[in-house]
C-alpha cells in the first residue's frame, strides 16, 4: 500500500499527465479530459486470457506467432491496477509518439491471450537515471515497448 501511495505522489515526468483513479467513472472523466472536450468516442483495450487447456496457468512462457496488428491511436492513456485494499488505477497520458499493437501470443500449454502493447518511441522525457534504462540496457531516448498484463487498460480514441 505504501508503494502505491508513493507512486501516486510522484511528480509526473516531462509531457506526462497522470491520475490515481479510485473509480471507473474517474478513469472515463480523465480520458475525456485528455482526449479533448469533443472526444465522446473512445474505448478501453484490455488484455484477456484465452484458456484452451484444463490446466491453465497464467505464468508461463508465451510466443508471438503472428505479426502484431497496429491499432491507430494518435493519443493513448495507460491505466495500471495498483496494489491497494480497493481499486486504484494509475492512469497516465504521455505526449509524444506512441504506437499501440494487438498481439495474440500463445503459451507453452496452448493457451493464448488477446494482449496489447504500447511502444513509446521517444523516452527522452524520462530521467536518464530511470531504472527502465538500466533494466533493459538501453540508452536514454530509445524506443521502449511493453505489454499490458491482465487488469491493465489502454484507452484510445475511436473514429467518430
């Protein structure tokens, strides 16, 4: 719980607007604000697990067997579930170039997922000391892609 409160209190990085939302209504209001007053049409892209076997396990190795499909999204909002006694989404809108992909990875036991990935094409707004650069052994400003686990959402505007 303490870590969640710390994350919610951290100052946003350059170009980021963030919110720790405690209801789905506040997430939708945040999306309306970030996508613009006239933006009535947007949707959430949740990762979903597609079990085929009777011995399903989420923790397994997955392989992407087909080329991921790009989802046109000039703007994106990422919402991550946070550990807390009640629902908290850490939502953030990052300016700059981001690309969203839908992928259908297959697990070792044949189970699959309908999953979504965001690629941040410019990470120069992050601190050069960000753990991300050390963890991935990449340089400051390099593109970074990451998949969204179950429970997390990517919000994208839809064409009117």
